C-alpha cells in the first residue's frame, strides 16, 4: 500500500464521479466512457490488491487485519456493482449511481491506507 497508488485511485475515482454527474445533469444514461472509467478504476484496484497481498505474504500485517481484508475485498466489488447497476438503470440517475460508487471507492481506498499506515506508525 503506497500513498501514490491511493492517490492514483482517488484521481481516477473523482474523474469517474465527475463523468457520472455530468451524465446525470445532461439527463443521459451512462456510455462506454463511463464503463471504460469503471474498468480503469477496477484495474488500478486490482494492482492495489496484488501489492497488498504480496506485502501480507511477506510478513507485513496491519493491526486490524480482518477490517483491512474486508475493505480490500469490498473495494474490489464496488466499481463492478456500480457499473452493473448503472447499466441497468433506465432513468437519468445511472450517472449518479456510478458517481456514488466512485466516491465510495475513493473513501474506502483512503481508509485502507490509514489501516495500513497505522500498523507501521
């Protein structure tokens, strides 16, 4: 877990949230750009998960291991669930769905970093 990786996740998540809000304000459903943003966010989250698993197998442990693992698995599910829900949403609120999912990812990633850094403080 590195602050640079969490910063990257946050930037991608905020960009996706802004795209989602723009779609909502334009009364449009989400498009391929939104799905590509969600896929990019998921890819960066997978990199984060691999980095965390490698560190865990190397012997590093956060103090709250169960909470850390729950966040690590949960954050991987949010963009997928958000994209699927937004894709099936027939109204203009699909953009809001994906925007909320992106904001949740940003917050969960920062919390993951806090949990990780608490063990190394």
